[in-house]
C-alpha cells in the first residue's frame, strides 16, 4: 500500500492555528448541509460560513443567509441566469484564499468539478459526497498528492475507520470492516420487494438522510459505493474491505489488525458526530451528541451480508476492481435509476438491474481523465433512460 492519505498519521488542517475556521459549504440546503449549519451555530467561536452553495433551493439558501449575513450565497442552477457563470462563481468560491476548509455535501456527481477545483487550490476537504471518489478516485488522489491537500471523511463509516487508524501503522492492518444497517428491507420477504413504494424506500430505520442516499441504503448500493470510497480514502485493496450487517447502527465501522485485534468506533446514529470531527480535527467538540447507553441498548448484533438480497454490493465491488471509468458508469447509472424510481418511472427492483445492464454494455476507458469520466457519466445516464426494464443476469437473482 502506498500512503497518499493522512488517515494513519493525519496532519493538522492548514487552518488549525486560526481560532475560527472559515468554511465553504457545498450542498448547504441538504441533510448534511443543514447539520453543518447547526454545528456552526452551536460553535460560533470555532467556525464561520464564508460561502454557502446549493442547487436550486433559493428560499432555503436565503434562510441560511439571514442567520449568516457574512456568507456569500451561490446557486448552481439559478433559474434563468447563466449556468456557466454560476459554475465559475462556485469554482472561485471554493478556491477563495479566505476559505480554510471546503465541505463537500452536494448531491452526487454535481460535486465532482468543485471538489477537484478545491483540491487544485490546495484546500483541505471535509467530504460527505462519496460519489466524487467513486467517479474519479484516481483523479482526486492525484490532485491531493500534487497540491498537498487532505480529505477528512464525513461518511460515518469512513469517519469511524479514520478514527480507528489514527496512530496505527499501515502494515499492521489486515482489513477494513464496513457496517451497514441493511436499510428498511432487511427482513422483508424477497418476493414482496416488487411492490416497494417510494415512501417505504424513503423510510430508513436508523438514519434521517437525503432521498438519494436513503434509496441507496435500501438497495445497499450505498455500501457498494462505500467500498470504493474506502479503497481510495485509505489506499486499501478491495480484497481487504469487507461488509457486515449491523442493524442497530451503533458500531459505525471497524478495522482488523494483523494481531487479531479489532478496533471499532461507536456512537449514536447522528451525522452531527462525524461532521463535527471532520470540521474540528484534531480537536473534538464538546457534547456534540449523547454517547450510546450500552446497558440500555442491551445487545449489538452482527450478521453476514445476504448477497441475494443485496446484489448491488458485489456489483459495485466488481466495478471498483475493474477500475478506469467503470465506477463512473456504476455511479451515474445508479443516480439515474434512483432518480427514475423517485419520479415513479421505475420500480424499486429495477434499480440494480438497470445499473448491471449499463455496466454490461459499457466500454470503459482504462485511463482516467476528467473528460473520460464525464463521457462515461453521460453515456451511463442515457443508457439507463433508454433501456427497457428487466435484466438478464441480475433479474434472475431478484424476486420475479
Ligand atoms: N444525509 C446523510 O446523512 C449522509 C450520510 C453520509 C453521506 N452522505 C452523502 O452526502 C451527500 C449529500 O447527501 P444529503 O443526504 O445531504 O443530500 P440532500 O439532502 O439531497 O442534499 C443535497 C444538497 O446538494 C445540493 N445540490 C444539488 N445540486 C447541486 C449543485 N449542482 N451544486 C451544489 N449543490 C447542489 C442541494 O441543493 P438544493 O436543495 O438546492 O437542491 C442540497 O443542498 C451525498 O453524496 C450522500 O451520499 C449523506
């Protein structure tokens, strides 16, 4: 393993000597973005919002601006206004020398260009949007290496692994163990998945999240994307990354070491915790959330992943192993299939087969350039939109 990341002996943030950290927040109106705003408001001596950026929710952004009049406010899709001008303004905002830390929590692939721009400007990044690493992990790592930037993970599983790795040596690691709750359909009879409604897929038993990631949690594509995210964040081969189902969502993930020890990070299922440590590293903020009451919980359980119920996990792992633009195809096909499901134009059980069909038909580029990623992304979306329902290989593994 070649270490390009700070996970083992993280450096302090470049801004860590400044008393107040100035933040640029991409995805300010979303689930993660709102929790970042909460933390900024709870810890005003530690953080200020320098720029807040959203997609098209002007009212939501204005509400944030009223509470943070010092923040620059930007929309990526500002109605009638010039979209390329908006993209340039976002590019400038994330590169702004006044910004200490860029928080990337914009929905999916929209976050890629601003993330690459921020890394080029040498910014440290607190990353929620795993899709960026799935689409273009090699490009992200190349920019980090070249410009000396670091990524502090916000995804709860990766935050847990990150915290377990502090002070450890790379050669002491045997494997990373990602936990996943199994989502709302862990116990639902397979033959009834055909009739899953949008509301059912959006009802996660443990976490309150935005719609796309909530559906990804129901298919467990989210865990597949997280395998690829972990591969790039921690530079661990795919064979060294496992998944275990843990319905209580208290153990957020684990690292197994060569001596047979396992370190785990525990916490209540509240995204304020991993967001706070990514924003305040190397400090921990006081009383971000109550610690889990283990005696009241009584027991924590773990079970093997059911590959028949969750074919998305193996599909994503395979796409990651194939490399090149294959993970970008996986990501875009999944985003498109989930969007169609949320519009009522595809069934829940069509999501993963749509992605599988796109992967089967794709002709991926081996060399990863930004242009190749964008082309693969466009192709996969068009393929999913155009393709008929059903899938050869995977449909046979899903309920009829
Ligand atoms: N929610 C969680 O608990 C959680 C946990 C772990 C990881 N994540 C990851 O964090 C990311 C965000 O998730 P979320 O649940 O917060 O999503 P969300 O609630 O759907 O919010 C998405 C945010 O992205 C903004 N956005 C859309 N297009 C944009 C663009 N072109 N440029 C800038 N911003 C844009 C949206 O603005 P508008 O409101 O204007 O559309 C909104 O603020 C996802 O990648 C997800 O996988 C989330």
